């Protein structure tokens, strides 16, 4: 187990910040008072917290609203920036992941990290140029429980009002199902380094995994999602394959023991999850924040 940001008796926010500014992330070794450590360190590094992202089931054991469990699933989730597909939630600068149980090394289900700056070195230049110039359009169809949770709205009228002032979002209804199209960035300038990074939700928003990708059946996708270039043209299989391959080339799987915490710059480091042979449960508690002004 590496410990790049301090020992269990010497957790300093300065060493965590130094590690994040160097490589985009930091790891802190396990503590007795695990949730207290998560709250304390995140409070030092953030000026505010983003309300829990996603569906209510992820955070119902933490009703105060700023902590939640990572989604449970056996499929691999490819690297993404948190909040990148949601047009109404401010994406966090920092993500905190606390391991509340040790997952055996060979069980799968571990947190994965990929450096979005390195992605740009590995991807073909024409693809990087297009990502930079056009951005992407995320398309999604959400059932009523999903749009209520994701958009924090209770009625179709509220959704209509919310979207009325947005030039970057198109919305429509199929009965009670909301159809959203959001045109947004695909690259960002990482706050911790000042350099450009592949920082988006593309790989976790795929409608299907292209044939030819290893173990495609064990990678998360959702048929009602869609991805297009900024001009409306669909991303083709070779472009998606190039992105999945680049991500695989630089992927790092982090083995976390109980109480370990990993903190990432969400504008640089993509996070995901490796596939699991069996249900490993809700092993991660997450908190998402907007960085403090001194960072
Ligand atoms: Fe995530």
C-alpha cells in the first residue's frame, strides 16, 4: 500500500495539496475514525460541498446530504469526471473516496484512476482537436424518479422552467420520461496543474460498448444514453474505441484497505471502477466539494 500524502499520525492538508498539485491525486492511509477523517480533511480543502450527485439510493444512509455510497455493481465503470453529464449541478473540483471495507486484491470492484492529461498524450491528435473544438452532446432519457433525483425537481413544470433559460440544453418529453440533450465541453483546464485534460463523462455515458473491446459485456453502458459531437454527428465506433483504448493504456487500479482515502482533482483525474466477480457491496463513501480559495 502506498501512502503518498502522509502517515496515519501525520495527515496534513499541505501534503495532500502537494500531492494533488503534483499528480492530480493523493492517498491517505487508514484511520480509526474514518468518517470523521473524511469530514475533517474535506472541510479543510473545500469551501462548499456539492449536494449528493445522482440517485437517492446512493445516499439514503447519510440523510444530511453531503456523503453517499458509490453505486454498487459488478460491471466495470470507465473513467469519468463526476457530474460531467448533469447540466444543472456544478461539477466538483475535488472528490473524496473513503474505503469502509478492505476489498481483497483479486475480488475486483476497486477504484480506478486515469490521468486526463496523459489521455491527451495518448489519444490521436485529430481526435483531441475535435474534442477541444466541438465539445460533445450528451443525450439521456430519464424516468420520473431519475429526473426528480438528478435535477432536484418535483414536477414537469419545474423542469420546463429550469431549462427555459438554458441555450446549451434541449429538452423534450416522452410521456413522463425526460429527454435531455446537453452540449458541453470535453476538455478542461485542470485547476491543480493549469494544463488541459480529458475531463468529461463520455466513457461512462456510452449507449453500447463497441465490438472488439476486451470483455465488453462487463463494462457499464446504457442503451438510452447517446453521445454526439458538437455538430450533432454521432461519435463513431473507431473514435469510441480509441478513447477506451487510451483509457485502458493509462489506467491505474488502486487497492484500498479499510479506512484509506483517495482525493482527486475532478478536473484532471478520471475515476471509475474495475469489474467485480461478486457483489462487493457499498465499500466506498464519497464526498464532493468546491475547493477552498487557498488551493
Ligand atoms: Fe463517479
